[in-house]
């Protein structure tokens, strides 16, 4: 993998308040830009919080003008930002999506493939999305339950991805099992892995936090020790990873 600086945004979200959450995303993004981050990933449905009952009434399009401040920041910094949102497609298909804000001003989408049973009453399974390039590094996206299917990560590696970036909402009861899978994917496929998990409470419970980054051999590069708001950073230079966690109350 080429030199790269990546970060997971372990952030809180206000239920259903897209404008407030966008302002909070901007705060994280500016802090990340100050650290030279080239890829910043937020949790699942980060623009509305993980609130299934609020998804349809807050559905977005990829070209939503409310994203303009984040788009402007990507253009001025060269950073790629991945945010979570409910995405309405074909007038009646609602997906759990990652919106990828690219430095060139475009917005691409990844739609969750493996929708959890509890989400099926609201969301349709999605088609996934194209991998992206960040500083010549091929990055595959996943949203929460996608990463519990070993075939999902295996296909990403087969396509040539070198980084597997996951936005999620994971509670304490599921954390050990799911992160063991992520560490295993890193070891098995030679993929660096990033997990962006929520801080604090959402409508579906309290997040475990503990956002993390693993190297291509499965070694832990950096991880939050709890669910406080933080940036979890990983820097790779000369083939060596270094990590740090920056509490957002210090930015």
C-alpha cells in the first residue's frame, strides 16, 4: 500500500437533524484535515443517527445541496469523506447508504448489500457500489452487517482492494465477535481494515465505540478505548503503520 493517512470518525448524531449533524461532521472533517487525513469515514447512517423510524422522512439524494459545505472541504483539502445516510433511489427504494464525497466534487454511493433482519421493514437490500481510489490505494466499503459475511471481504480482496472501510453501529454485546471477523479479514486477505463506530446512544441502543484500524497482517494500529467522541487515525509511511486517537474535546 502507498503512503496513506486514514481516520475513523467516532461521532454522535442528533436523531433526524441532518443540518445539525452536517455541522458536527464538518467539525470532525476540519480536525481530520488538520492531521493530513486523506480518507475520513463516519458511522452507518451518521447524518440521521441509527434511527430506523426516521429514515424515510429524512431520505436524501446524492446531490443534496446540504452536502455542499462538506463537498467544499473535500475540494480545498483533497480529503475523501464518507458519510452515512438513508438514500432514496428509483422513487421508492430506500437504502442504507454511504455517500462518498470526492475531492473532485463528485458524490458516489455505496448501498448496503446485507440488510439486517431488523432493517428489512424499512430498507431494501442494495447493490453495493464501486471501489474507490484514495492516493492510488483501492478502497472497498462495507456497512455494518456487510462485514459479517466473509464473502463480502473476500470479494473486495479479489477485486484488488487494499483497504476495507466499514461504517457501523455496533453495541458492546456484538463488538468482540464482529471485530474478530475484521481482524481475521486483515490477516487472511492482506487488507488493512478501518472500523468507524458510533459514540454514545442511538435509537437502537448504546454503541460500544472502540473504533479501530488494523494493518494488513491483522495487527491493531489504533483503537478508541471507549465510546467517547474521537478521531482514530492510522498513518502508513514506508510500509510502517502508526496510529493515534485524538479525543474531540481536545480539538
